[in-house]
């Protein structure tokens, strides 16, 4: 996976309605959106409103890259925010943050040894 592209100003209910429609408005929205590319170094983090339209770009290198994504939500906000989250349902309540940290450390060691062993394999696919 390559760097993430963010379409600025698309975090609103109206912009998400347009994006989820099957109209020409969606094409115009994407064509006219102001885009920012998040180029990060190892160890960097990006904080953003999960409702903003965003996508990953192609990884042009020969190395695989790991991504750790998590979301916070104000418990006082109810209803659909237009974003359901990205963790696979089968992983919910299966791992602690320590488990994830250790798995990522194992992955990094495997990468250094050209091993590419999936450290999350012991948790299954996460698909229910």
C-alpha cells in the first residue's frame, strides 16, 4: 500500500451523501476535490476525521508495508457517521494492544530476514 490520499472538505454529511449516490454529482465531486497526499516516514502517524474521503495508493516499492489503523468515537455522538471502521469482525475482542505491538515487531523481524511470515495468522482471517 502506498501513501493515503485525503479529499479535503469531504467529511460532511452532504459530501458523503454525494459520494454514496450513483449520480454524475459524484464524478464532479471527485474531479473537483482538493487532494492531499500523506507521505509519512516509518513511525509517523496521521490523525484525521474518519468520515473524510480517503484511499490508499499503490505501493511502488518492492517492500511490503504494515498499517495500524484504529478509530475513536465520541460516545455522546449517536447514529451512523458514514464510517463503520476497518477492523474485521472476527478480530474484535481477540487481541490486545500488546498483542498487536508484538505481532508488528515479529513482522518487522520477518521482513528484515526476508521471511514475510504473517504474525496475525494465529488469529485467523478475521472474517466471520
